[in-house]
């Protein structure tokens, strides 16, 4: 799910995470976004410490569903995709210089 700020994306994510057959990931590019932009959001240090800041590593990690998950729900925020990124495939990103 690709969404923008202030919508029902979190409610949708919470619905999916209540299913026992579903694996959910929430805003996996957030730490990279915070590190690259320098934006001072609440919990910034904790997010950066808890997620990879390497967008390539994140893209690789999320490109395949976890073992045992019948449904793999990913919640992404479009603003976390930085302007210099471009699509290099159905689920991976590439950066352009």
C-alpha cells in the first residue's frame, strides 16, 4: 500500500496485522528518509537505530515475502521515496545521480 500522510493507511495496516496468516511491515524506508533529509521528526533517533538506513538493503529485504506468510502487507509512505530515486523493477528501487 502506497499512501500519503493523514489517511487511513495505518487503520488498514492494523486490520491486516490482526490476521494470523499475514506479515506486515510498516514504512520500511522511513529510517533512510530521516537520515538523508535530516528532518527532525519525533522518535527520529529510535527509528534510525531500529531500521536500516541503506535503502538498497531495505529494498532487497522487502522484495520477497517472509517464509510462512500467506499475505505480505507493506505500508509505504510516498514521501519517503526521495526525488532522485527511480524504479528499477516491480519492487526494487534504483537511485539516479
